[in-house]
């Protein structure tokens, strides 16, 4: 006996949602989708696992290069990006809450803020980190051209740095595309208290992106 | 006694019209409409069939490459390949050797890459798994049907990438793409990068299929079907799906880093820049070892089902086999170093060697349980049973020859020799492919509603068996005598065995040709198959042959175990379909119970 | 909260009389709704832990400096990773709602981390036990991995090659004259500081200008001939002087204008001839390492300023004295130069 279905005449799309016929109930479909997506998240974790393994191996082999490399990074930008992503995680979770309460406009606002945070992350990364660094020669492997290196293994540090952060940035972009799609469909009324699977799943993906950065930040920026 | 249809509430109003009761193979309109229907289908059965035929086609391509490799190896020195090009067959010429070796390298890479990534890994899960997982669970489809279709398209897309790489001249790095060769080989970027990207893309197909299967098994079982009421094929598919989900992303990142290393020279695998090529091997084998269990586990699942049904006997040690499947999946993650004994430190090699022995335990449990299943069973000698017996024999050889390879001291001599080649062909081909053939024949009536010619099926099976053994048994001997793998030329002493091996490959090929014709004639003019020709008890035999679009008329409810032959009469079963020797029939024409009456459990 | 036997609130109970879920038309059991209060609290905690991570990193540096010791490497890793794990648990449990979800999802993630752990463990087992080698098997171990043997590296480590390339670049006549001018302005800035109130203001402007010229990004980006650096710098300084005059700081403006005039009087030929590339490189290294970026016009804090300024000055001092400033701008003393904008001495 749900009081969540609206009483005004044209039923919004979310209230008219019918679950796929091979599931017994919509609840089951929701649970299955969530479980399936958690499985996918494990694959993402293991994907980054390769990077973390490489980091772990090379940090142990070349600690001076890692120390020097970390000093060449500015923790303020890394920390700023961490804050940005944490806030965006919060707004993403809030948007799910708003959808569950049928506060459509607030949900959309939260999604927009999440998108803006993602864009801010990418902007900080590109404008204050990648471009300044690349232009002075702080590049991976054989592309390395920075004249003031002390440790001869510094190019390897940059390889790990760029691989890790660029693959993470690619995931940020993918997350933003998913959020944009969800935002668009929210404006069309697809999601509501009884049907918000896609919002939930996009939220999970975005939180994972945040989690990866939570690990990358101290590992890359805070070595002493 | 029989479960299913009678006990259920009536089906809700059917909005699908008359097509709801037509078989899934029934075309929906003209040619274009049918093609469009198949291209956009989310029906797991159609997707499974598409996978099956594509995989068999890829198997043919990889097999042709293998035949070419074996022809090259007929002679110790002569380079047949350039002989073909220059028209001077069987002429040894020093100037040709480099070209010939290069071509040979591309050939075996082609064979390996196609067989591993495009045939064996998806072979059983994507084709038979897709088709039968929902049917065996009593579900209408897998959990995410559209994702299933996406998996299929990703598979096709990745295969096209691979084919493009081959057309552009092919890669010569071996299917393992070891650094530093793969990052520095003269082959232009596009070829290596394309092949690597192909494997990367195919990995996604594997992940999504595994994901789909895990959720389906957890969420879509029929009412009354607990975990231990599922057929063992499902347990096997489930275990291999876990491996697919956990291991495949690591090959993804590995290939991505390999691409960066090749294009940008980032240095993580390059010792000159501080990296480590063995790190690449660790990354690569962390996936590639578990994936060999993805290859074999579904095959083992098929064998469990085929042996039980075709000997009309309860599987021996159901729970042991189920847990052994999970056990193999678990152990598979901690043994990958045994591919790298000659690259790693002594300490790590010792640890990995010790851990590798663990895998033998659940595997042996399974093999013994299968043999015990056959004991006192009412064995039907038909093609599936024949293939299952072939599997038992060949897989045991393959598994046992894994032991000298897992033991560190002997592996140092056998590494990279033909012994390894023979070993993995015995397990991969003698294991998975034989199981695939068993499964195809066992479920052919269900999938296509037609029977195949039993005699020719068995002829094909025997040819395959004989040809296979001639081809690969000789390679064990070559390996222990010192023949290295991936060599186009060799010393004269090895020629005899190489010729034997090549002749065996022709017999093997002939066997598959026979099967090809069996399949084609069956589809064209095979006898109509009954719903349950073998008297199986699992839910797929409840469905029609071939199944309707929604699999079952009414959602089935499970009221007996999957192999309770001693207490249950199979659904839709007619003894005339399943000829049992008269000595095993009671007076009333029903089969005698497989166990003696005074030894009731 | 949920009635155990009711299929609506507890879908784990299968209703055999209704296998298709007909009776309740797929209505949801009450999904857990994580409220804004909890979310906000968690966000605050996460931000706190982020600050804590940074603080502990700074703390380690402080401890090392104060007690003059080197903390073992694992302290940094262990502390940082512990905090990261706590943050992960918070995000997973509350933002991703694992706490309120089917426990299967949690088990799945734990399994995943376990597999990752196995990967790292066994790879590390190999990579870090390589040193256990029998003497009779090993040849001499040469420390490598610097890119020396790589094709296209001119048989130099990558980092050294980059250094040489850069030094060649700053050794070019155009770049030399550009840097001499920058150094001259820096000299003038130091000299101006002692000239009272107006001098301090002038010093700020001049120092900013020279820092702007020494910006590594700019130096990298400079291609082609730098036409008449003295004249260009003089022009810009004239403009700055005009701005100072307009804002009422006439003393400062005079000093800056004076510097601008004297720039054009430098004997470039002699200066270029006696110029030291190595010293300039060291000075640039000091600028690059000390205080992070040197964005145009951005004055670092006074400590950094004195470090970099004295580094620059020491290194670019053309009046002799052979003190090469070590990297990181850890120059202790003050400049020995006479602060003469026309200095043309030599530096090794």
C-alpha cells in the first residue's frame, strides 16, 4: 500500500515502470541489478589493482625516486581534488535520497553539483597538474625531459603517476557521462521512489571513483 | 512423482500471442526480419547459438593455423612457408630462413591467440552456458539479457580487431606477448597494438558474461531449487564465472600498460628504465592461470552431467564435486607463478611449486567421483558418453603430466619444451574441447530439435580420439628428449616424431570434418528429437526440444534432485527414445534401479 | 521492521502459491533510505580524515626535523593506508549503503580485496626475494634502470640527458643574454632592499620581474631568438615604474626607472662571454625545487624568497667567488655579490 504514487492525473514515467518479465518482482530486479553492479565494481578495483601493484613494487625498489616525485607534486591540488570528490560523493548520495523522497528538483540540483565537482576535478587536474608538469618535462619513461631530477629513476615515478591518474581520470569522465545521462532522464521523470535503479548504480560507480582517489592521493602526494 | 507442470498455478494472461508457444528457432518473418531478429535478440538461446557457431568457426581458423604449423614442422630445416610463396616447396635456402621463421612465429601466435582468447575461454560458458544456464535453473532468461547481447557484440568486435591484426601481417610475439619482445619487436605498432586491444576487448565480453551468470545463479533459481539442487554444470559455470570476474580485469590493465609501454616507452616493463619484464609476466599470468580453469571447469561440469545422465545413475559425491569446483577456482588464484619458474626468485618458485600441488586434490576428487558414477550404471554407448570417456582418459593424462611441470626441479628441464605443449593440449583440447563435443552432442537434440546420426558421431569421435593421441602423445616424447617449443627448425633426431605428430593432426582434422557433416545433415534432415531423449532429470529436459521463446510453458517447480535416477522418473521420457538393454529392464519395461535393491541408501 | 513471513517485506521468503509475484504486483519492500543527517555526518568525518592524512604527513616531516631522525618507510605507508581504509569503510558502508544492503555484497567486496592482496603478496614475494642469490651464480650487479642503454638515449641516463639538453639550451647566446638580464634585475632587487621604504617596494617589483623571467615554464616555452632582452626588460620596467608613480610611490618608481636605464648599459658581449652555464643551471634548480611553482608575478613567502633569491644571486654572481648553490635552495648565507647591475665576473 504505497502512498508514493502521485495523485495528479498524468502518471510520471517512474510510476509506470514495469519490471522485466524474467524477474519475479521489481524488488528482485533492483537487488539483482545492484548485485550485478557490485560484481562489476570488483572488476574495477582489480583493474586499478595492477597499478597499485606496480606502485608497490617500484616504491620499494626506488624509494628515493618516489620521495622526490612526491615532493614534485603539490599536495594542495591533490587534497583539493580529494575534497571535491568527497563533496561530489555526498551530493550523489543526496540525489539518491531526493529521488527516494520524490524531490525531483533537488535531486537534479544535486546531480548537477556532482557533475560540476567532476568537472572541477578534471579542470584542476588538467590545468594545474598535467599541463604545467608535462610542459616542464615531467613525463613518463622515455618522454622524460625535466632537467632538475636527482634520482635517475624519476621517469618511472612519472609513469606510475600518469598511468594511475589518467586511468582514474578516464573513469571520472565515464562517471560524468553516466551522471549526465541520469540527470537527463530525471528531468524526463524516469526515476522516482519506486524506481531509481539506474541512479543507485551510477551512484555506486561514482563512489568507487572517489574511493580510488582516496587511495591514490596519500600514495602519490604524501610520501616523505 | 514427476514435478513441474501439473502442480502450478495457471499462467497469467499471455500477451504474446500465438508465438509464445513456437520454438525459439521459428523465424518471425522474411529473411531480413529474421536476420534483424537474431541481431537484436536478447534471448539467451539465440545468443548461445550465435556464440556456438562463431566459436566453432574460430576453432576452424585456429585449427587451420595449427595444421600449417605442423606442416612446417615436417622437415627439420626446409621452410615450407616460403616454399609456398616462391613456388619451391621443400627447398632449404639460407636466405629464406628469416622470412620463414618470421612467418612461423606469426602462425603459432595466430593459433595461440585465436584458440585461447576467441575459442576456448568463451567456448563452453558463452555457448552452452548461455543456452542452458537459465533452462537448468528454470528461469526465463539470464539476469541481464541486454548485457548478454552486449557481451556477444563485444566478442564480435574484439574478434574483428584480431582478424585485422592478422590481415595486416600478424603478430609474432607468441600469444603471451612477453616483454621486452612485444614492446620492441619490429612489427609496426598497429599490428601488435591491435592484437593486444583485441584481447583487451574480448576480456570485457568475458567479464560481462561471468557477471551475468553469477547474478542469474543467485537470483533466478526456480522455486524449490536450493543451491544443492542445481545441476553440477551450474556449479561449474558459477565457479568459472567467479574466476572470470576477478581475474579478467588484471589482463585488462596488463594489456593497457603493455600498450602504453609500447607506444610511449613508459618503462615499467623495461629494465633499462628501471622496470621489470618479469613484472609483466606476473601481471599476465595472474589472469592467464585462473583462465585455464575458466576453460576446464565448465567442461568438467558438462562431464558430470553427461556421465550421470548417460549412465542413468546418480552422480557420486554431488557435494564433493560442487565444492571441488569452488576449490579449484579458489586455488587457481595462488599458483600462477608455475608458468614462470625460470624467471622468478628461488623462494617464490618454491612457494608456487608447493601451492601448485594443491590443485591436484579437488581435481582428483572429481575424476574419482566420475569413475565411481559410472560404476554399476546403465551406460548408454552413444557419442556424448564416448566423448565423456575420452575426456576422462585424456584429461587424466593431461592432469598427471602437469605434475612434472608443477614440480620445480623437473620443470626447469621441461620448461618451454614440447612437453609443455603436449600437456596443455591434453588438458585444453583433450579436456575442454572433448567436453564441448560431449556437451554439443548431449544437448544437440534440445538445442535444435533434431537428432544427429549416432554412428557417424561415434566415428567422428573415434577419429578425433585416435588423431589427437597420435598428434600429442608423440609431443611428450619430443619434449622429454629436448625439443623446444616455438621453433621452426630442429635437429634431425626429432623428425620422426614430428612427422608422426603431423600425420596425427590430419586424422584429427578428418574427425572434425566428419562431425561438421554430421551437424549439417542433422540440421538439414535429422530426425525430430523428443523432449527428453536421454532421460535426464534436470529442468532443461522439461522444456520442449527446441525450447519455446520463454523456455517453459509454466514456471517449473523443482521437487527432486538433479540426478535422482533411482527415485524419479524423468519428465517427458519415453523408454523407446532411450534404448536400455533388456537385461536392465524390469518386467514392466521400466529400467531397473541402478543399485541392488538390498543396498538402498 | 519486516515481518519474516511476509513476502512483501521480506522477499527472501518465497511464496509457493504465488511464484510470479502476482499478488503484490512487484511492490518494493521498504528500501532503506539513508537520510541527509547521516550523509552530512559522514562527509564531515571524511573531510576530517582527509585533513588528518595531510596533517600526519606534515607531522612526520616535523618529527624528522625536530628529532633529527629518519622514520622507517613503513610508518608513512601504514598511517596513510590506515586512514584511507577508514575512509573507504565509511564511503562503502554509508554512501554506497553496504551497511543496509544484502550482506552478500559486502562479502563480495571483501573477497575482491583479498584477491588483490594475494596478487600483491605473491608478486612481492618474487620481486623482493631476488636478492637471495647464490654467489656463484651471480655476476657483478650494476645499478641500472636509468635509461642508459635505451635506443635514442645517447648512452646517457634519461635524467642526465634531460639535464644536458636543458643546459645546452640555456647555453645558447640568446638564452644566455636573457638570463643575464634576469640575473641583473635580481641583483638590483637585492641592492634596492637596503634603500629604505621605497627600496623595499622597488625590490618587490624587481624581484617579481626576475622571478617571472626565471620561470621554468617560460624558459621551456621560449623558442627562437629573444630579441633584445635588455631593451624589452627595460621597457617593461619603465611601465612598472610608471604604475608605481601613479600609485604615489615615487621613491620606488625612481629606483625601478634607474634600473631600467642601467639595463641597456650592460656590455652584453662581455657578459655572455664570461657567463657560466653550470651556475645558472644550479640556480634554476634552486628555483625549481624551492617553494614549488614559480608562476609569473607570484611572490613566494619570505623564507622561500630569501632562499631562492640568495640562491639565484649566489649562483648568478658574476663577480667571482666559487660558491655553487646546492639544490633545493638550501643556501645558508647571503649573497656575496656587490649587487651591481653591471656585474660581469665569472662563476664556476
